[in-house]
């Protein structure tokens, strides 16, 4: 039976790797994956690994299978199987001592996983590390395999691929800490073998986090530490040496490592060695991976010792200068390694907790100001360095979707760094640094020899990224920036950023002196943005919304111009390239301006803003019920969503209530003819919800008609949005005695139908939306009109219904 299974595995592997038919390869892969989960996989994989005739493909598959079985399926084995499994894995480790390396690594991981599953005593006195020490001394010819096991052992202990319980995992970690001295002694002994130097360094970095019993002074003089630090200048061992040095840095600041004074002997050795690598960062002949390794080391040093660096000593300033060198590297992957350091340094400099040891408020403030003064030039340099990182490259038009996503990530990361800088420098001072970059870029871009727009766009992007940090009273830089915007070339990407900049500074624009007249040319820019491309139109629409929100009173006398922009955008004719989604920003913009008007003017303006929305709906309804039922939901919801925005943002309850009453027949027709269509119903209910919120009791008789409509349709079509809309009505009208009769009727009808839909757990699983909105409605009934709900027989039925669904695994 076993021989047949072994042969089948070999055939499947041959098919997987060599059969020309894709379907056969897929079937073989599926079978092999299923085989790995069977009980037979233990014996078959073990036998094939011991079989001298097995080829490399078989060995790799079987070693991976055995490793995964030990990790996740160890409890399948009988209690006495440990010893035979240990003996087999040990024999395989010796067999593959010289390779193949992939197979040997899997065997080592399997042994490490086995060590997690079984108690220390099963390995003999002292556990697996002592067992390994004895074997290395008894069989020095197998040291390469034993050394790899020593390396992976501390790495795999933390792996959650191993199915071990938390208390067992904690015990294993404690056992490793006890055995760390033995492991370090073994690694020290292996230092004498030159060809194992890299593995020794790798093993040392793996074991360092378990070396709690070794003091900083001991580590400072340890031969392994000196070997690692001396290897930092070696191309061959650089990465392994960086890993060790990084772990040593973490060891000096890890929880339970003691005070900084206790760690100083090691810190004083590490920092000068790392600082000595500064020239390698600038060496153009250095491999990029090596530069990354060194940069990572600097970043680790900066982040770990940020509390010491923040004190502002001469030595710490040298470290900050070195980190600025890393930030200036042309590769963003390397440059960005320092970003977390700058964030931590900023946080240390500005938070009060960093200064509590100084006692009095006067001393705290004096020390804080001293440190901010010291680091101010460094953060100014940081702003200058990172601002150029957001430039569009020359080949941006060839970017794939992934490239565009990566570029956006770069911009988000740089924006965060700039905001960190504003916390240290202040928004106005950061703006001053960036304005210098903008002036230089514009000066260069405005010449015949150079018409590059990218540096101008990059500087503007950075300026709008810090907009919220700039004071509303700033009068030196921003007036110049705003006057420059209309003069910039109309490149699509640049125009998009110009529009975003206008929107970002909308509050400052509102606070600017009236005599500066900066608003009209900025609106012209947004007009241009809406007619250039979909991307610029999106940015212009958002900016237009912000401008209208914050400068609404300045637009009160310019309604004709605003309505012209609005009608062109909503109608889709006139050259604007505003999408239906972005048009909602314009609807909101006009709505908030209307809010500032007196009631009579607001009534007229509201009718004007509703006309382009209502007219298409009326035209669709006039085509007849059959057409209305057949058209795609999108043709209706695009207009209804705009109506929702109007009802939500025009804060004139009586005026909006008149409009709702006037347009109710249209909404009722859509309710009646599209009640089966979830998407349309959600859109209409959303519109009604905002109408209820804005109008409240001003809605009058319309609210009764609305409730009668939804309670009738709910019984027929079971749309959960009807329940949600009812919960909004309860929230507004629940405490009104005059509404008690029709609210009682509403509650009884909706809940009576709902409890019939939710009888079993399967019902809750099938309709979580109904369950969610039903109990939202119930909770609001309890809060706003308990007298209409709690005393009724329906309340008890709803509690029984809740008990049926309370154990379901769904939020």
C-alpha cells in the first residue's frame, strides 16, 4: 500500500513539472495539495526522503510535506511517535548535511517545530540546544547542518504556522532564553571555520533577542560582536553583519533591557562603528542592496536612540546629519527608511512627557524651546529634501496602474513627513521653505530654455499638503501664491494640483481681506479645471465645494454665475467633464450657499437648483410605467442622489419642506413602480431620510403619506431600507404625541412582518440587512417612543426573535 502511494506521488510530481497539458498539471497540483493533508503523508514523505532513488523534485516536495505536517498536524501522531520521528529527522539532517540546501532547510524547520510541540525532557537534559551541542561535539563532520538548525530554531519558535497553544509557546521561549548561553558558545566555537562565518553571523542575530542574561558590558567585549562590527566593511558579509548590528541596537532599548546608563558600554561601541559607514552611503560603486542595508542600520539607530538624539548634543546632531544624508538618497525606497525616525523625533520634541524630568513649567518650556531651536535647521533641510520626491517623472504617461499606485503612495508618505515638519517649524515657516522651492521652480519653468512644469507642480502639491497647518492670518506668502496660480501653464497634472490647492486653502481665502479680490480668478481656474479632463474636473469639483462651504457669504451676490456653472455641469452640455459622482460636490456647493440666503431668496434658489434634477425624472415618468420599470437603476439614482444632497445641505426646514411636498408625487411614483429594485429604493429612501432630518415637523402631511407608502411596500418587497427610513422617522417624530397613532400602526405592521422573516438562524444568515435595520428601528423605538412599543405584545415577539439570532457569527 505504501509503495503504491509512493509511486502515485512520484507520478503526480512528474505530471506537475513535466506534462505539457495545463489541465493535467492543475489536477496533479490539486491532488498533491490534498495528499499533504492526509494521514498517509507522514509515512510516504518520510520514506521517499530516505529513498536514495528520489529525485530533487520529490525531495523538495516531501521535505515541505513533512515540515508542514510537523508544524500543523503533530497531534495526529500517537503519543509515543516522537522518538521515531526525531530519529528519522535527525538521520535526514545528517543525510542532507551538504545539500540540497532547500531540502536541508525544510528538515531543520521540521525539527524546530518538533521542539515546540514536545517538552524539554524529551530531548534529554537541557533540551534541544544541549542535545544539539552534544551532537555537534560528537559529529563535527555534520556541523553545517547542525548550524542551520541552530539558526532556524529561534526564528521558528515565533512562527504561527506551528499549531501550538499560547502557554506552550511561552514555555518554549523561556526554555530558549535559558539555553541562550549554550547557543552563543556554539556559535563562538564555529567562528574559527571561515566558510561558516556568514551562517555564524546569521545565527547570532537570531539568538540575540533571547540573550536576556548577557549584560551590555559582556556583549560589548564579546568576540561575536566584534566579528559582526568588523564585517560591516566587508562586501561579502555586510548584510549578515547589518542584521546582527540591528539586533544589538534593539537589544539595548528592548523592554527589560535596563536603563540607558546600563546599556552605554554597548551603545558607545555600536554608534561610532555605524557612523563610520557614512562614506559608503555616498559611494556610487556600492551595490544598491548594500546601500539599503546601511540605510536600514542608520534608520534603526535613529529610531532606537531618538530619546538620546532629541537631547540635542553635538554627537546627536552628527547622527541627524547622517540621517539627512540617507533622506537625500535618490532612491525613494532608501530615502523613506528615515521617515519613521523624523516622525518619532518630532513627537519627542513637541510632547510634554519628554520634559517632565525638568520639573517646573518654566524649565520645561525653556528646554523645549532650546531643542526646537537646535533642530529647526534640520527640519528645514528635511522639508527641502523631501519636497522634490513628489515630482512627476518624465515618463509618467507610460505608467501602469501599479506604477500610479506606487507614485500615490510616495506622495502620501511625503505629505506625512511635511506635516511632521510643520509640528516642529510651524505651518507658516514650512510654507516659507516650500515657497522658495516654488519660486525657483516657476523661475526656471518660465524661461525659453526650460518649460518643465513638474517642479512647479511638486512644490504646489507640498504647499497644499500643509494647508491646514498654515495660519489664517498668513499675509506674506499665500497672497503671492494665489496671485501666481492663474499665471501657471495649463498642463493637466499641474492644473489638477492647482485646483486642489485652491480647495485646500478655502478657509484662508475666506479670511483674506475683501479688497484683495482673489476669489474671481480662482473660480476661473476651477472653471478651466472642470472643462479640461475628468481628473482635473474631479479636483475642481471638490475645490468648488470647499470654496462654497467656507466662502459662502462671499458668493451670496454672485448666484447667477454659480447657477450657470451648476447647470452646465449637471446638464452635461457645455464642455464640462464632470462625472455624475463629482457633480454631487457641485450640488452640495450650491446647497450650502443657498443656506446663507433669506427664506424668500432661498425658496427661489432652491427651485432653480432642483429643476435640472427633477426635470429628467419627470420626463422618465411621462414615458409610462413600463419604461420606468425597465430602465437601468442608474438613470434614476443619478438624479435622486442629487436630490438627497440638496435636502441634506439646504438648511431651511420650511423651504425644503415645501419642495419635498411639491416633489412627493414624483418620489411616490418611483416608489410604486420600482419597489422591487433595491438600488433605486435605497436611493429614494436616502433622499427621504435627509428630507426628514432637515425638515423635521415642518414636513406636515407629507410624512404621513411617506409612512403609509413604505409600510405597504415593505410587506410586498421586504426592502431593508424601508426599515432604516422608518428608524429615522422614529428618531425625529417618536416623542411627538400628535404622531402617536400612525407611528403605532407603523411599528406594528413593520415588526409583525419582520419577525416572520427572521424565525431561524438561517433566516438571519440569509438577510443580515433586515436583521440589522430591524433592531436599529427597535432600539430607536425604545429610546424615543417606549410607550408605543415596550408595553405591546410585539415587543415580546421581537425579543424572542432576537434570541433566535443572538448566537449567529455575524456582527
